[in-house]
C-alpha cells in the first residue's frame, strides 16, 4: 500500500468564493439566467443513469432544433467552444489533406492554426480585420486546389463581422469538399440553418447566444461529414474528440467513453429549454432590436461602429475607441462604477475597439439602457461628451413597440 | 445580413429536468457536497474579471497542496479526466518518440492508445487485469529502448488495483525519461506526493476523490517536463490542450486562450477548499477506514474481493459477482429499491465484477451501512444469502473509534 510521507506544505485555508454580481456585456461569457444556474446545482447523478440518458436525448433533440438540422450526430463536446472547433478539424482532417481556411479575424486564424497542427496543407483566404471575406477569393482558393475541407467563421467574435454563407455550401460541395462553420457567436443570436445552408460540420458553445455557462460545445455533423470520417485512413489524432467513439456513448449503445460533465449538461438542457420556449425567430428579432437600439445610441454619442451596417453582428457590437479616449480607463470605469463588463480588442485591435456583447439573457432593453448611460458617463469622465445617446435608443424601442 | 428561412421542425417543448436523488457509489461520478453545488450556482463572471483571476490563483495554490508539489505549472484542464490524460501525452510526445506504456486495465489501455494516436513508438508492459504490474517487467521495458515517457496508472479504476510507485521516478529519470502518472481515482483518496515520488506529469479529475462534479482535469507538470515541452521540434498536435499557451492565461500574462468554464471552476475551488479544510492525511484515513469496513462486510456476506489485500484501492472496491448471481439484476435492485448506484465491470470484467466507489463526500460510514444493507437484500432476492455483513462493518468502526 502506498506510504504516507511528511508533507512539505502548509494546509491552505480559504473562505467560500463570493463572485461579484456583474452585467456581462463583453463577447462572452454572457449573463446566465437564474433558472439555468438553479438547474445546474441539482444533485449529480451517474452518466449511465437512465434519467441522465433521457437528459442527453432531450439535449440532442433541442440542439437539432437550434441548429435547424436533421443530423443524427448532434451532441455537446465536453469542452468549451474551442474544443468544438478542434473536434470539427481533427475529425475531418488527415495529414496532407488540403484545407481552405477563411480568415477575417482571431477565430479564423485559430481554425487555420488547428488545421496546420492536424497536418493539413492549408490555403488561407484572408480579409482585412473588420471586413467580411470576399466570396470571389474564396471561390478562387477552392478552385486552386482539391480541398477536403473549407472552414469559415459565420460570426467573427474578434471583429463583429457577419460572413454571408448563402450559396457557399453548394459551391463547396460542387468541388467535393466539406463545409465547416464556426457558429460560436452566431447560434442563438442570428440565423443559422445547418441543413438548408449545406453546412457539414457546425459548432458552437454553451454560453453566448445559448445562455448556459461556458464549458460545453454543441456540434453537429452531416451524413456527408460522417461518411468522410468513417472512411479515414488513420485514426483521429485526438482520442478525447473522436466523434466515432463519442457517439458510442451519445448514441444507442450507451457504452462508456468519458464521464460526461453532468452538471454542465443540466445547465445546457435548461438553457436550451428556455431557448425553445422563446423560439429561434423571436430570439433573433430580440437580438436584432437590441443591437439596433445600441447602435443608434452609439451614433448619437458621436462614436463609430467598426463594421459596415450590412456585415454587422447582432450579438457582438464593435465600437471604435475615439482617438482622445483611453480604452482601459473606460472599461475600468464601467466595471468599477456600474459593474458592467465589456471587452477590449484582440491582436491588431488591442486598444482600438470595444467589443460589446448583447447576447442570450444579456440582450435586453434594460441592459442596453444601463450600458448607454454608464458608457456616456465613462466617456464624459475622460472629457469626451458629444451627447447622451439614451434618447436615440429609446426611439428605436418606441418605434418597434408601435409597429 | 443573414436571411430567415422557414423552419422545418416544430419547436420542442420540455419541462425543467429534475434528476432523481441517488447515492453515487460507482467508480464516478461520486456524490457532490451541497456546498459545492451551491458555490457552482453563483452568478457567472468574466474569465478576465479580477475576481475570477483571484479564483484561479486560489485553485492553483490548493491544487499544489493536493498534489503535494511546488510545480509552477499546476492548473485544471478544461475537460474531464480523459482530457487531462490526453494533455499529458500530447504535450510530451512527438511522432517517433518511444513511450513505455504500463497497462493493467482499461485506463492503461487508453493511455497507450493516446500515445499511439500521438505518433509514439510504444512499448506496452501488460499485467493481467486485477493484478498490479510487475516492476521487473517495467524495468526491462525501460532498458529495452530509449523512452521519452513512461506512463502508468496509479489507481486503475477498471480493476481496483493500486500500483506501487516507490522508486519508479528514480528509475525513469536514470534513463533520461519522464514519468507520467494517472491519478484520476488516486488524488484525494490515497497518498500521492508528486514531488517526492518524482512524478513529471500527474493528472486527475474534478470528481471522485476531489468532490466537484465531472468536467475539469487538474494537472501538474514538473520543470523537467516543461523543459521537454519547450524544447519540442514541432507544435503540440492539440491546440486546445497545449499547456504552453494555456499557461499564457493561467500564468502572469492573463492573455486569452479559451473561455474558462467559470462555474466548473467555482465548483472545483469549493471542493478543494473543503478538501484543504479536512486535510489530505485525514482524508486518506477516512477512505481507508470506510474501505476496510466495507471489505469486512463483503467477507461476512460470503462475497469475494477481486484484488489481493496489499494492492487494493480504498476509493474503488471491486467485488466478484458470485456464479449464481445476475450482475445487472443486483445493480437494478440497488438503484430501484435504494437509489444506490454501483457499477459493473468493463471489458473482460463485464458481468463478472461490481465496482463500488467510496470516494470524496461519498466515503462515509452511513453510506457503507446503507450499501451493505441494500446489497444483502439484493443478493437475497436472487437466493444468495450467506449472512448480513452489517455487524462486520460495525466492528471495524467500533475498533477505529476505540483506538
């Protein structure tokens, strides 16, 4: 039996952690409904308990509704959105496969990097950060090689840019390739129709537009994608993310793969339940309205949106930091004075933009008004004051209510 | 902007999920203390919120205490224990590296499989399921090649076997290799001293002996391991599990890698807080005592333990299913009549053993007594009745209280 040695360290002594209450208006995590938090705190049961198997089936059914797909292989990966991104790449890609990687920001770069680490020969198609990726360039890249996969981000969280996917599935399939779409920020905030759009692998996260805490990554694979996976020459490089074996547990066999994160699945189920009760179309309209009201206030305050109107996300609203204003100073002011979290820019946008999320349970008229008032104060504290903005937002709401 | 299509599916309509209350005495998940469930349901904050950064630092400090290590690189991987296993392998192994994989059960096989998927040239050392792995065979394997890694499971959850690690670190290091230890079932149930045992990478899970729900995987890397990782020829094949970049977030830089599973980290922090308040040594003694009491009852009931006394785990107690008894019938009886979950065997042990976990908050005198009483009834219902067992367990507790 193992021996007991004298320990070198003192026993740490902590109090229970009491997080502050924040209004989460960054690009994620987004606010989580109290009903979801309560559901998550239910007693843990076993991952093969008949009751938990029913919970899994419910989640799969509701994910199919959220993704708008009939795909059998639709389930949550046991990791965050980035794990879902990696699962989408490593299940499809074998060393030497050609991958067209569309890159318009941080998350496009990440997907490209993952494809490289999986041994792909990549053909990157780049757009300037803040712009959508040119369809003709994507088409040229697809025709320049024999891609197995075309990977693209539908809602680029680092720039606030929406990428139009209409017709892309047909183009990709006409060249015998598979379409992989990052819907981490899109799902639950903006229209995604997996089957109708011809998406072969689509992944998202449990937070943002879905409304659970971060920790799981919903993913769906078309039959075309599954055929490619079962026809692989070599095993998927990741054991943890291999969907052919994960499916042995999430499918009819129920044979053990890894121990499911039980409580996170409770949370995801409850968040999806609330999403289904609201309905996807009303949810998209809610996100659109709150984004429009916020943008009206941005204009009225003399601030500028980064992205051209037709390419803007509804979930993540990206505002340029004015020349005279200190980015971090405004964010600290919001956090300290109003307990509101917004986020700065990534990479080339560091210090140059704010990323303001109005997603899931956080996309509300009340939050828009709180934010606009607090942002106006934070800017004024730095001597930037071109108007309050609140009235402009209210006009948008009034018009929506009247119509 | 994206178009809205007519949806093909009806909106699902569910009630909130109400899991049954179970007494979790399988090999995991184990019971979670109400304080941990409550901590997990606290409001979500941002992954870069100053308050969350403090939460992360607290977790790292308490994990160092739990692992008994001074390793700087000590943190929870954002996935279950299997993700921690994969992180330990893919960070160290490059294609062509030699790995000695010690295999005495299901989880040893899994680690071997992961090494193969990472491109390792593996040298497996196998023991019969239910027996510990012979040290001389391990030594022969290490000397037969030039291993970069020797991987071994300290507590094999599939068989209930403890693997003595004394002196193994010195042997492995004398050959210039790194020692990777699976402590998924060991940590918090049985003595693990990462530094004193010369372990280079040790991983566990958030559930079982730690007491949080499943979903995170505590891991620690020695400076020797980190030197090997930073000296790699090629990038780690997994972007999600690459500790050199994860450390950019968990270390002083605080630069974004992936969105941390906030609520799961709350749960892990609270479970570690309770573990620290109890102390590791008293916790091990508690697990040992409850295991001894249960084993005494097993003997009294005319059942047989699979593993020889010196190699037995305290956390997972593996009992042979008697010839005349139906494995699944007993488990269903326990679940239906007493709401107690125990587990069957894996692989070659399917239908042949029960795996009974007494771990974390589940390792209590009350649970042992409930289980013994219920197991006796379930066996009697199948005509197997060689005695009640409860008195034997009580004698062990009485003796412990008297001493």
